[in-house]
């Protein structure tokens, strides 16, 4: 009965030990009362059944004891509590720009650069809670693979579908940034970022990367740039009539451009030379761009005093009414 009830003044509950004392006092007094009329024998009344009044003769004492117990509970001020949390989030809008040009098939990352990037991006998505995330892919041109969303399951499924060859080969970094700006420019989020991952040099597209970065900065968008590729040369698979043959090709990343893009927008440039470093880079960005979550706990008390006190008063009046009317004792 009292599992979800607490008491403001629980020490009053100790008075409940007097309830059985009242019963004992009544029982003892009832046994010691001498009859007003004395009969030599009661055998003549043996077959007389007790009437309703006789059966209810102990009711006033029961009601009096219940009244005492209920009023004690009321004095202890029973309360119930409802609790919960108000959660305030200051969301971040993130657009990930992924290079899917042919050079991303190089296998200095396992199994190759594009698959390694997809795996790390998937882990990054799993680490977010309430941020909207979008996905833009680019090669000779760029397009939005997934608009900003908090439906991470859909986003991850679309990420899985990405592969090289979806777009004509090339590297249009400026177009990718411009596409990302279009996704973020109308955002009301407190923080807007892009994560640009590429392994090459800008050689395609109609938009200059630096100009695109300056436009991004105007909209308050911060760009983190990542250059992927080992130092020197990387093994690249070539299809031949005799099957796949590997050839070492030079790794050419325009690090100066990527550093400039990051600097213009207040971001940071990273260089990933293997799977672990790429994973560490996304973990660092994850720490730098964390959603602010403010949790306010509340606890609301509901007073039960009036209900218990009212029940006690009703029982008291009921006991007085019965004992002075229907069950009244004659002297």
C-alpha cells in the first residue's frame, strides 16, 4: 500500500503501536463489565440467535481504532512523487564530403581507401546522438547522397551503397564544398560543420575550392579537411586481360589547399596514412564537435494528507453516529 508513498513526518507513524493497545483496552474493559441484571441460569436463552445489533456491538470500537490509525497516517503527511527530466540539446549539423574518384581504390588502406573511409564514417555516425548528418559524394562532379537527417539507419544504408564509378572520374573539391554549403546555409543549428575527405588534387568542377571555402565561412560553416594516402607511393589495382595487377602509383594530395580551406573556415587539416590514423582523426573531430546536452531533473510532490484526514473524520463521525443511535448502550 505504501510502496510509492513517502512521509514528510514519518516519526508520527510510531504512534500506530497504540492501535492494538486500544483494542486490548476495549477487550479487557468489555470482559470486566458486570451485568446490570443477574439470572440464576442462562440456559433458557441457549436457542435464541443473536440479532444484528448484537453482531455489530464491536463495530464502534473497530471504527474508533481505524479512525485513530488513519489520523496518525494523515499526521505523518503522506506524499507521492512524480519525477522526470527536461533535456535540452544544442544540435550540430554535419555534412560529410566523401571523395569517390578512381584513386580511392588504392590499397594503402585496407581493403581500400573508399571502404576504409566508409567504415570509419559509419563508426562516426554511431557515436552521434541528436545531430543532423548529411552525406555528399564527389568525383568529377558532386551530388547529395543523403540530405541532413537524424534517421541514422537510413543514412548508414545510403553510405553502404556508395562506390567508385558512380560519378565520372575526377576530383571537384570546390563543387563538393558548394554542395555542402547548400545543405547547411539555411540551418538554424548552433554549429555547422563539414568533414571533407579526399586523396587527390582538385582538377575538375566549376567552383574554385578557395572561393567555396570563403562562402562557407560567410555562412558560419567550419570545414575539417582530411587527406588520405600513405607517404610516397601506394599499390593500385589495374584490370588486365590476365586479371588484376598491382602497380605502385604516386600519392598526390594538395595539402596546401586542404590546409587553406580549413584555415579560412576555422577548421583543421588532418593527414591520414593508414586505417588507424583515419579512425583517430574522426574520433578527434567527434570530441571537438560534441552536442551540448543539458539535463534538468525535477521531482514533484503530491500531498495525500487531505484524503487521509478526510477519511479519518468520516470514520469518526460514523463511529459517533452509530454508537449514539443504532448501537446506543442504555445505562
